C-alpha cells in the first residue's frame, strides 16, 4: 500500500478511492493513518457480501466499521456491491441471452436478487452511504438503476453520487436515467483498447449489434 501511494504521488495523484475493501485491508489503512503515513486523500468502499444471508447483521457491521474507521481518520462512506460477473465465466447479466450457447449460459447471472438489492440500497442510502455497484451487463445496469430509483422514492433526492462501475454494455433506454437519478458513470476506458475480450470474445458472446455498443 505504501508503494502504491508513493507511485501515485510520483504521478501527481492527490486523492483516490479504494473500490473494494474487506476487513484485513481496512486495518492496513488504519495503521497507516495512525502513524501519519496515509498522506493521500482517501475514501474506502466497504464490501457488501451477497453470500451472507442476514442483511440486517451485515448492515449493522458496515455502520460499525464506518464509525471505527472514521475515528481513525479514514473515511469509509461508500459500500461496494458486485451485481454481476465477468466475460470469461459468462456471468455478465444481460437483458437478452448470450449469442454463443444461449441454452447453456442463458442471460448470465445477477448476484443479488432485484428486490433484495432495492431493500439494501435504500437502507444504505438512508444511512448516508454512497453505493458503488459493479455492473458490466445491461441487465445489471438496469437493475442497479432501478435500485437507486427505489432509494430516491423512499428517502427523497440527495446529492448521493451513487456510482455504477465498468458499464461495458448499457441499453440505450437507460442512458438518460444516469442524469435523471444523479448516478456517476464510472467507465473503464482501458477495456476499450481493442483487446481480444472486446474484438473477439465480446463479439461472439453478445452478437454484432450489442458488441458495437
């Protein structure tokens, strides 16, 4: 972590966000802060684990960890949720089935059921967390936007800066919703450099129409 911070300083980077922080890593941030060596603007996104069944207990734990980190001068006002998967495992969640072996892969996989996601995001939003969701496929994007819309309906609008990350595939009907809901589109330009995942595997998995966008 210290080596990474030195490298960021070398390139003039003065602030950063750690997008996924599990408990062993937040202890490292606390240690650096307490010793005066966390000399870069820092925001941590605590990890929401979809595999844990008890959301009430998990949300209580996130609030406790945020408070403990804040007491050590480490902001952790963000929660990361991984909603779908990746190209290689065919777990990108799609609105229409994969074009390669649709009978085997179907439309991919959501790791958090939509109704549950809406409940969790609404409660995190009410607690003042910014929610940062991993969304690669268009079904994941729509499901996440629906969750942010539910949170706004329940809690009222605020400058929450909720974020969708990666966004390899967005249905055109959902583009305008980012502005309407005040959602940050956190793109990954590095993934668009014409590598085989985009030019070969993506085209095979999504078909020409979806692959072009």
